[in-house]
């Protein structure tokens, strides 16, 4: 099965098997957002457990 190209660009796997993702709302219209909010959007988040199975399927993992 092929890996989904969009998912390949957006998600990375951690050593423990969790899936890392970037936060949304960090690309444009940044002037009205506070510095604290923009700084917190910089860091990676972890994909929720309910979405993990679908993303692993897109990444062609078992």
C-alpha cells in the first residue's frame, strides 16, 4: 500500500510510536495574535489517540 503524500509531509513518528503534528493557525494573519499564542503554536503537538489509527493507515503502517 502506498503512503499518503500529504500525511507524509505533515506527521512524524516518535520513538515510542506516538505521532507528532504541527499546530494550525501559524501561517498568516499573525499581527492580531499575541506573542505568547504564536510562541505556543511553534511547538509540536501529539495526535489524539482517536485519530492515531487513521493516520497510521495513511502512513502505510500496521
